C-alpha cells in the first residue's frame, strides 16, 4: 500500500472540497501573476484555482508522485511538480508569489509554525497567504486509531510514526502579524453527513490512516487492525436514520483557517 492513494482520497471529495472553497472565497486577489498550491494532492481543487485566475501561472506541488501523476492526467493549465514544501520554501525567491495556498497539508509538517517565516518571504507586497488545517485531532476518528496503534502487536511497527497536528487560529494570527501581514483567522466545525459502509473508516483511509496503513500492510498486520478499528469507529459514530429510514453517520470536523495579506514595506 502506497502512502497516498489518489482514488481513495477522492472518496467524499465534495465534503473534502468544502473547506478549500470557503478558504478560496476569502482571498481577495484580483489579477495575480503567480499562484502556488502547496500540497495540491490529485489536483481537483487546484483546478478551481486555475478557473478563478485564468490569467495567472498556477503551480501545484505535492510530495507524492502518485498524486502528481493523477493531477497531470486530470487537470489542464496547471504546472504540477513533485516537491517537498519545506524545500520549496527554502528555495523560493523572495516576493515571487502573489497567492500562496495550502489546503490540509501543513499539519503533516513537524514544527510547521517555524516554517511560516520562510513561506511568508515568498509572498509579494500586497500578496496573499492562505491555508487551512484540520483541528480535529481530539476526535474519536483520530484517538481510536492512535490508541489501537499503540497496542500489541501493532505498536512495534507504528511507534516511530509522527502524529499530525495544528494550532488554534490565534497562534497563526500572531505569527503572521509578526511577518508583516494583516490576518483573518477563524475556525469552522463542519457536520459531514456520510453514507455507505463504514463511512468514517473510509474517510480516514484516504488521509490520516495512510501512514499507519502503509507500515502495517508491510508487516502483514493491517487486515486485523482495520477490522478492529472499524468496530471501534462504528461504536463511536452510530448510524442515524433520516425521515425515510435511510442510514447516515454524522462526522464533526473542525477546521482552522488563515487568510493573510502582506502589508506594503
């Protein structure tokens, strides 16, 4: 099992797209020349960026070659490339980007708050830096996976895995104000109505479960892990019935948003 699977990630793609659409709506750039999407994934959301600013050069970067292959095959008019965003931040020319976007990516970078100065330097005068990160790491969808992974026989294979994380909106606001930005930061909790078999397991299988799944599949332990995790998630997220008896599961998902505009020097 590869670390990232574009097809699995695109399950519930409409629900996953909502935060990015809400983020993009708050970016007030008029006619940017260069727009960069850090952590573009399979490119389906970067396509919205190209539609929003058709005159701009739009660049999509992701560390997963599988994601970039999918993006190149699916989206026209965007320059896609495999790159680690930390390397990009170190090498980007100061002031070279008019809109710098990142959607549900920074949480995977250890110490990403320390990366904000480098990202900020890449943004032009009156340019925009906008990102959103999950803020739901205390939810059962994460805690149950971590608790099970810490049990035998899985712990020997998973204890080296780093855990994603993020900060409250005010932390990002304070950091970017110091970098010379005016900042709008907020949080939203989406209530995703999910249907299908084992919907919460299916949701995390495309994102937060991927690193754990990769190491356990290599060890031949993922099948038993997945079965037990499905059982625990089903108890934490019971099926509800609508007015006509159709079952669904409600998944609360907190997101943290930041939209910042650089002040003129």
